[in-house]
C-alpha cells in the first residue's frame, strides 16, 4: 500500500494523519504519520475549476477593449479568433492547459465550449494525462436548431451559453427546454456586464449560472431559493473592472463554486483563484475564508452533480492533492500561501503525478 501524510481534511476539519491507497482506491484514513510516505503536506480533495474557456488561450487581447467587445458573441474578439484559429492550435491549447491543471491539483474542469458540435468534439479528444473536461457545448449561432442540439449532446455533457442579453429570449427558451427535457445540464452567464432579469434567467431552469457580478442581493437569494448554484470568477471579473460581490454572495446563502474563466487573461490556476478570492473577501469585510476552499472543492462537485461531500474516505476512488506546507495553519497555508510549485502529489483514481519537490 502507498501512503501520504500530513494535515488531512476530514469531516471534522484538518487532522494530523495519513491516507493509505492502493490500485486507485483509498484504503485507510487514520491519525498519525505513516512510514514511507511518498508525499507530506496538506492533503485535500482535488480542485474543480467550475468555469473555463480554455480555447481562448491563443487570443491576443487588446487591452483597450471593453468586456463586451472582447467576449460577446458573435463578433467579439475571442469569437473571431475561435472562428479563424486552426483546429490543431485549439487542440494544443487543450492539451497544454489540461496537463498544467492536473499538475496544479485540478482533477476536472467545466468548459463552456464554443464552435458548435465541432468545438465539443475537439475538446472530447483531450488526452488522458491531464485534468478531465466536463463539456458544456454551445450551438454555433444564437438560434435554436433541434437537430444541431441533438448532435451536440452526443459529444457534450450539457449546454452552456452566453446570456439572455445576447440571445433572442424565445430562442433561448426553446434551447433550454430541449436540453433540460433530455435530462442534461443547461447553464448560462448571468448579470456579468449588466444586471439581467433574474426571473427570466431562472425560468430557463438552469443547473447553475456564472458570474452575477452585477446582481443584487435579492437576485442572489433568488438563486439560493431556486437551488441554482453560482460560479464566481474573481480574477477575470476584476480584469474587466467588475469587482465581484463575493461578500454579498456568501451572505446570500447561495451555493458557490469557483472558476478561472477566459484562458486569454487568466491561466486556469485554482490556487491563484483561491488566493485572489480570499483577498477580495477580506477586503469586503469577511474574515473567515474557509468558504473559499469549499467553493474550489465541494462547490465544484455540486456543479458536476457529484454531491457536496469533500471528505477523503476509505473505499472511495483516490481524488486528492498534497501540497507542501510552510508549517502554519493548514487552511491559511493552502488558500493564501500556496502555488503550483507547492504541489507534491496529485492522485485521481489510478492516475497520479509527483511534484517537483
């Protein structure tokens, strides 16, 4: 049996202990250090990047452009790039970033994949050595086409679109009804650039929404009451001058997850995203940043429809990351003082990676 030791996150919080595993399965979680541990440090479940646009990596960002001119379909800067970029270039972005994400402790990522059926097919071919994609495909235009959606759902896990501001609402209604009727997940950006009608958003029956930077507290509470999780992407939001209302989101009681958004402006690094989110929360008067770790672990699993448990338990598949600790409080070390260079080991099922140190 193989072992890792250190501060293990359990249902009772962090404890001094070890995890024993074999053939991709956790065999024991016990107190005390195990002899011959392969890695030592802070041991937590892997991170879930709940919102990405990995194909954006090759976009040459014009820093003078406002948010709408960069990301809004169909003619925003990134969409022109995605239309013109060779498939090989897009595939290379997927491969490079998925491997980097895995080595940073990210086991799965939720990608809003543009470019219709072809776009989802490209991402589905991502290699086995990296983080695994959960593909939220997108129709090729801002119109509902039943045949296209049926074909899209053969290659994507669900459908993720831009916003009700971009789409003719009746087209979006038909699309959402089709996807939800198939038992698949439907999601969209909401109140990112301007405040949008939350009733219209929720009437579409989304599995989750992304951003809510321009939302009011009552909008957030409406998501809570409808049991619709919210994915927040602080680094991306701040790049475009939108301070994410993280304190209000936390106080609303809505379920929250963390994403890194556009790869052209923020590499999919969840340790950076957690640190940034924690510092924004502190700046907004929230002293306890425990919720940030929950967003990156439990919240992401909720987005993937995997439940909300993040404990490492015997009999479950391996799904943990070990990070070198400076020796302080494990939560503070993890959320505020860790980088990709601190990852000592990542283990997901039978797939594992040993860190640089």
